[in-house]
C-alpha cells in the first residue's frame, strides 16, 4: 500500500518506522530539517510530490492544533478513494470534518507517546479505534496495532472524548497541581523524583494539546471530583481525624485494586 504520513515529529517518525518495511511509505513535512531523522521512505516538501505519489492512505500525525488545517491543505492533491486518517488524542471537530470530506476515513488514538512508552515493548499499552468510518481503514489499523502487541478498544467519537477526559485530564491536572506547589529539594525522596519525572514529561507536551485535552467538554466534571476529594482530605487533615484517614485510605486503595 502507498501510505503518506503527514508530519515527521515523534509519532510521525514512529509510524514511518513501523510501516516502511511492509509498505511504500512517504512523509510530507514543511520543516525540511525534520526529514534528516527519517529513512527508508520518500521525503516530500511540496504538494505536487504528494499528487504524483497517489497515496492510498494518509496518516495525519501533525500537532493536534493543525490536524484539520493539514488535511485541508493536502486533500486537493489526493485521489478520490484515498483513505484519510488521524491519530489525534483530541477528536474535537473531526467527526463533522470527516463526514463532509467526501473521502473514506478512519480515526484512531494510540494511547501512548515517546515520552513514557517503550516503543519496542508495547504489550502494556493501549490504542483506540473509532468505530465510525471506513471498515477497511479500521481493519488496517486493527491489524497494525495487533502486530505491535497493543491492547485495542473500539469507541465512538463521543465515547472516545469521554474516555480521554477521564484517562488524561485527571493525571494532567494532578501533575499541574504538583508542579504549581513543588519546591526543588537538594535531597529529594524517591516518590518526589518519580512525580518530578512525570511532571517534566507531561509539561514537555505541546501547549495546545494540553489545552485541548483540558477544554474537552467532559473534563470539567472530572476536575470537579478532584476538588471535592481535596476538600474531604483537607478536612481530615485539619481535624487530625485518624479514623477518617483510615477510612479514606481504605477507599482509595479499593479504587487502585479495581
């Protein structure tokens, strides 16, 4: 299959690597310097090269802020039957865009990134395939993710956004709070160092990505739960309520076990 990957960033390069030995792969990237780190693929910097390549599948791996604008830029140069796809962690606006695009489409979300995941061992990582869209496109990504050893889940666009609001917004907000109140220590403990590493990884992400995840319409209720839990915990601390603390710890240990 002729596959065009848009964007030679971390995830774009990852897809180029895993696809290039089984398919005819090309990458389109405005920043030519990024193409220095790609191999075993054709490297495009002009739209006319895309037209000549005639891709059968496009994987849009650009920064989430530019996902839809990038699609709009290349679509006049794609064959009518070319399947367009994204791997965005934020699906806001994508369903309506796809439905008006006149192209078959598939949307997926690899629930991992180069910041934390071991890309050579993905058996503990997950991927979401949106259940709406082109069946053949879904089958392609299902086969690819199975080959990588990922655990696969299928959700609608709406179910995806609800899942992301829970699985990303809560850890992100918790990390923001830690980073906001932390003070550097000369001799940090193990727990502090682990939290620091997580904070550095999360805050290395693109600002727009963090913003869009937190602006997800389902995020507010999740963050409100954090506020209520902190209120309860602070009350226990202020009262030095040993029984209350024991009950609270039992409750959250039960959550972790589940």
